[in-house]
């Protein structure tokens, strides 16, 4: 009996341990306003150099959409000291990789390099911030690149228009009513002077976060940061657009005819911003509904009724607002109306009956596993540190945010389902083949 208690104590102690080792970091601001975050991890000879610019599609004006995403491409053209086409070549020839992405709220650039090439990454990001090459040749070149990207990723991909179709109906006043890819007509109409003005307004140190993670010497890294970024002048304080958006005011239902073979239904429920406490419960709710074969939607629609080939739900949380999206692809002759009715029935069960203890424990285990995986590499750590600082004002959430998930209860899942997943708070899009028109 004594050994049994000892074994139980070991298991209990393990369960109470933190999910991951604390990610230690330090942060500081340069006099020009650049926020710097450093995480030292000497276990592998790699370093991630990243810069998050607090500018996304919501910061654009309605007649010039697509600028933030366009700059993600344009700022690989080169600089006053980096020739056209040399940006990627310099990184790759030194054993590194690089990429960038744009969202509704930010633009993010990063390089992953051998740690002995840290200075190269810092120099190149400082060139992007201070000396980017913005000329007519680069603008014309990247216009065509963005057009081709839109053709491949949106126009010629089944269902790929659903976010733009959803957001233009879910938001009437806020700049979230368009998505980052923006309008090709707006990009065509924009002048070189407009692009240069956008760069000077947003690509300034006081609108940026430099986040570095990996095999670094902190003192040496600080000296290099001061060398390459310290003399870059600050810009004017960026004025953010209004966060105000009135309630949806009633269900919006529409039909979209697309180049598809299988009908589908997309339901988007207006929800709160990513920093709102309810977002944690909403994120767990989407996991319970659609993440894995044992989730509510999958068990009912794919396995039991067999009226859906695929189901999914995810919270599209942004800086000012969010959209809780649920979707299903029809199996056989099932109508999109039937799919929507079935999803409503499963949502109604979530609203009326709390999850069992077993189901909730399994759900929390999945959330904890995903949390650990997000911080499994230096690139992910650098990005998450920057995100937590910019959106929450607390980079240490990289270590503590899991506690916010752990405070969520089955009753909270019920409450957010009742509060947000209401017909009068949603946009429903029935996607049908062009032939049905």
C-alpha cells in the first residue's frame, strides 16, 4: 500500500508541473521607440530574427486596400545597399531561410539563420526599416506578383473567397470589412508617392517590435542592435482607426456561386477581440465542436448522419473584433440547409448541456498540447513574444497564458455559446456550384 501511495504522488507531482520550461527573455526600448525582445537559447546554433510592424489591412483607407499585404512583397525588392533580387539570395547563400506574412492587424518578417550570421539578419532588417527601395520598377513588378498570388490562392481555389465574402457582410463600418489581399483596382490606381507615404508612416521604429530568439550572446546582440537600429529616426505616432462596429442587427444569409463541385455552408458569428477574456472559452469551444474525430460536429455529421464530408470551426480573433466560423462540406445530395440545421442542433446542445468531466478534461489536454507546440522552435518563440507584447502589452504571456485557459469551466463554454452563437449575430453563406445558378 505504501508503494501505491508513492506512485500516486509521483503522478500527481508530474501533473502539476509546468507544461514547458519557462521561456526567459528580456526586453527594452531604444530611444527611437523600437521595442526589442531577446530570448537566449544556446541548445542549437540557430537564431530567429523577426520584426513585427503594427500595420495590417485595418490600417488602410477604403480606397487603397491591399497596401499592407503589397508591402510584404515590395520590401523584398532590396534597399539602397541591397540590390534588386539579392535579399533572398543573401540569406539563403548564408544557410538561412526567410519569409513574411500579413494579417488584418500586422505585417511580420523573419529570418532563421545560423547563429554566426545574426549580424547579417540585423543589418538586413535595418535596411528594410530605413533604406527600402521603393521605385516604379519594384512597384510594377510586385503588382504582377500580387495579382498572380490572388489568381492562384483566391480566384482559382474552391471556397477561397469565403473570408472576403464573410467579412464584407459581417462588418459595415470597421476596416475589417475587407481582407488583406485587398483590391487589385486599388493597387493599380495607386501612385508611387502613395506607396512611399505608406512606408514612411508605418515602417518606423516606434511602430515595430524586434524579437530575436536562439543562440545569442545577449550583450553582443544588444551592441549590434544599437549599431544597426539606434540611429534610425522615429516617425510620427501612428493613429489607429476606430474600433467601433455596431451590432450585426440580424442574421445575414446569402448564396455564393463558385467554381466548386461540392456545396458547402459557412456560418460566421460576430465575437469579441483576441484580448477579451471570452476568447479563451470561444477557442476551447471550437476545439470541442470540430477538432478531431471525437468532436461534436464530426461525430454527428461525419460519422452518425454522414451528411458531411468535412466539418470545421475556428475563432478568427483579431485586434478589435472577431468572427467565430463554422463550416461543413456536403456529402452526396445533402443540402446546405440540412448542414446548417445540423450544426445549429449541435450548437444548441452546447448551449443547454455542459460538457461531461471526461470530455472537458480531454479538451483541456488538447489545448495544452497545442500551447506547447506553438513554442517548440525559435521562430515560433520570437513571433509569439512579439505578438503578446503588441496585442496584450505583456510578452510574459508566453509563459502564463495557459493559466487563462485553465480557468475556463464547462459553464463558461455554455455561456459563450449562448452569448455569441445566436442566429441574429451571424452571417450564413451557402456555397453552391456555378452550374446551380
